[in-house]
């Protein structure tokens, strides 16, 4: 298992990163992208996990829940 951290400059960079991220990886993105029209809709349909960076506790809960699911299902 590993974590890839990408500091992209725009929401469109996310689409480019999808090409280089290995299969089985799920990106985590800021929740604001979800409300960006077609881009947000496409990200939501592709299974991106959205976190609210302004609500620290909620973001920690989402990431913790994702980690538990990954361990339970033995996903890398």
C-alpha cells in the first residue's frame, strides 16, 4: 500500500492525474470540486472521495472510514 500526494494547481489537473495513477487507487479531493458542474459530476461518478477541508473532524472521519474499508477488503 502507498499514498500518492499531488499538489495540483487546478481542478483540471485531476483528470490528467487519473492517467498516471495505478489501477485500484482512489483519489481524495476537496469537496469544492464536487460543485464544479460537469467536472464535479464526472469526479463523483468515477468514485473520488471528497473531503471537507474546512471541517477538520469530518475530513478525519472520511479518511478513517476509507482506511477501515481498505483494511477490511484487503485493498491496496
